[in-house]
């Protein structure tokens, strides 16, 4: 009977880990749309003078015709996020029958 509680503990510990890894793998885009027009962001002069650099991660909601409908910043320095959003709104993707979410990372380096 003592081996049974160990099995339960192992299942309770491993199940959330397996479930979490499954969820993360589904979050990754399977077929990212091809970028037709990529607009480079303007590096904010104050960020450049302060030596701020890094990446901004965002999710772009793209219409079937390839235009970016909205951009949601998921991470990165706030001083760089606005410049990234402004640039991403001007990007153009290939057309597809459906809307899609595209995960994008923009790097800023002086």
C-alpha cells in the first residue's frame, strides 16, 4: 500500500509539467505568414542617448488581405515599445483566406 501514494505524488507532480509543455507548443505559430513589406522602426533618440537597447516582442493581428489590424506588445522596454508598434502597423503580409496572429520580435541596438 505504501507504493500507491508515491505513484499519486509522481502523477500529481508530472501531470502539470506535461500539460504546460503541451500548451506552450500550441502557442507557437505553425505557419507564419510571409512578410511582404517590413518597415524598420525609428530608434527613439532619448532611448539611444540613454543607451537603452533590447527587443520588443509583439503579436500582430493580421487581416486576410495582409494588413495589420492591431498590435499588442508582450514584452520589452517601454521606451522602445511605441516605436515597434508604429512600425509594425505599417507591415504588409501575404494574403491568406483567414486572419492570423503573428508573433514578432524587433531588436533595437544603437
